[in-house]
């Protein structure tokens, strides 16, 4: 754990606070570090982004800062006065600064209007550059709550001013290993319905941030108990509750780690106590799989896929966890399903790529396309599976390993993992022996879907072992080109 004073020195250097101070003084502005960066500094966690508060127009100050540091200016929220500056680093990374205007006439009053006491911390940038933590502003005893490992609302109307703070509180508590103070929880329940007025984009971003926590099933269990999950995924009152299928605790070499142990969860009103594993079985198993040490081959094989960036600063692994959560909600394991898969998916505000991934894993979780009767899939079945699911095959397999109820289904999924790991170049993505131009020259066909059909038939013949060389490929294409369906020149 980094000493706070040493951490402040590093923060000043890494985030070029001396140059920010110069810009603020030239503009004759007050400028303070606020919120999470100071919280993390005080408890020895690495600081990854900086929030700043100023007494006047944050957009003007952000533009000046961007020019001075050679960064990009981004107006995040013109209504509430929030701007962002992103500066690329020599290592290929980026430094991010968010600037906001005081929400009150005095800085201390601005801190009192923040979400939680552990975020209601402020330090003048001039004091940070001087290395002086003794002048830290802490009007709500945030340092005391850090010591007590407590998340506490700054004031009674904190959730009225921004209902999204309720979800954020659970995320902060889970990430830091803190607990939410009883009085703060008491403020949430009666206000759960106010989450309906929050923009879907903000809710989606916060849900993804919650899912980035290694054990997100635990805070989600508490979120469910407070009635907030039904506001995130509204359900049709007429839809019957459905029980999730029993999931065997399989810990095979290629598949998932054993299911995590049942943990305590605060029950909702008139509801038996349940744990994250029973409330969110698919999500819990996926988190056990992704967090296993050492990582199982299924995670190692698909590591590049899992780490691919998507949207809202998240990775594909969070999108898969969102899919697992939605499967738990849809099956009724979380206490009742939403109004249906299509409506539920339409509520997500994701990038096109992330939305396609989410839809693929949810649809596959409901239809189990990996099942092949009582036998394991052969090479041609493996090829067709990854072709039909492309580019989402790895995600479908990972979520499938955690949603599949039958042992035969799990064995089929493990066969898919082995094929991806050991025979990808021959079974899943075999080399192209001929291209479309060659097919047209050999058959006399004009461009059209018939050419693609012949190419696909050729690839299937390669996978099945019927074609191994260029001469065999040429013979097959000539035979196929003589059958009906192709457009001739």
C-alpha cells in the first residue's frame, strides 16, 4: 500500500498538476482535486483518473488545459457544466481530467452536496503541488468513514438529486470492500422507483462498472433486495416466475471452475435469504470461471477476446457478464423476469459491437446451439458452430459453460474449447485453397451468391477431410459449378 504523501507526489507528477496549476493561475481560477482520486490516494489505491472542481466556467478552463497539455477537449455535459480533457502519453496510454463547476457558492458547500462522504474530499491543486495533505477539505468526515470502511450518503436528498447514486454506492462498496451504512440503505428503498427517470445510457454504464467488480453477483444481490434491479430490468407483472435450471458443479479440465460457495445475502421483504450463487447462478459461475487461479484453458484460449475493448470503458468480459445476468433475470432466478428478451435487450444502450455480442450470448443461452444430441460434435459440426456464431463464438461458449444444465451439453462445449485451442487453423478457420475469382474462372460463373455457396462447400469439404490439396479443391469446384444454381457468363 502506497503512503498517502508518497502517493500525492506521484499523483502530482503523473498527472502534471504543476502545469494545471499554471493554467488555473493564468485564468485566475480556483482549482481543486475532488472525489475518488483523493479517496483512493488516502487508502493507498492507484489513482487512474482525476476529478477537478473550479469556481467558474469549466469549459474555458478545460480548453486552456487541453491547449497547454496538447490534449483533446470534450464537453461532457453542458447542462451541469462538466468537461473532459484527454491527453495521450508517450507509452500509448492516456491521462484523463474531468472538470466541473462548483454546485454551490462555497467549495465546502459543494463538497457537502456530493454523493458519499468518502467522495466529499477536496484539496487545492496548489496544496497538492506543494505536497501538503494537511489542508485537505473534509466537511463530512469522509476520512472517518474510510477508516470505518463505510459508504454513507452526504445528505438525505442525495438520491433525490441523482438516483443513479444508489447503484454507484453498491459499486463503490463492492470495489473497496466496504459496507453501506444502514441509514443510507434506508434512504434507497423508498426511492427505487426514481431510477426510472435516469437516462438508459447512464444506467447501462453504471451496470457495466458494477460488473467489472470480480464478485459482482454479491452487490447485485443487494441491489435486487433493495428493489433496484426491477427498475434496471422492468418486468411484466403478468409474466409467470420461472425457475432457473439446476446447474451441475462441473470442474473439468476444459470447462468452468467449480461453482462458488453459497454466500449470505440480505433478503428482501417477506423473502427467504438467498446467496449470489442461487440468485444469479449463471453470473456466479461465469465469475468463478473468469476469476479462477490458475485460469482454466477456456479462459486462456479466449483471453484476447475477453480483453477486447467495447464501450463505456469496459471490455468484452463485462458484456458477457451482462449477458449472464440477463439470462438469470430472464429465467426468473433473480426474482422474476423482465418484460421479455427483445424488450430487455432494447433497453441496453451499447455500441453496435457490444449490442451484437450481448444479443448473441443471450439468444444462445436460451437456445443452446452447441447441443448435438447424445454425441460430441464432429469436426464439421464444430466448424459450423463457430461459423454461425462468428464473431461471438468464444463468448457463446464461455457463457454456455455456465448456463448449460446437462453434462452432455457441457462436454460438447468443452470439445469446442479444445478445437479452438488445438485445431483452430484446420477445423475452425481452414486456409482458403481458392478464392472467388478462381471459382469464377473454373466454372464460368458470374459474381453472385452461387460463388459464395461453392466457396463455403469447399471449406466444409476441407474440414471433413474430403479435400486436402489444390488439385482436389479444383476438381470439387468444377463439379459443383456444373450443378444448377450458378449464374453462367
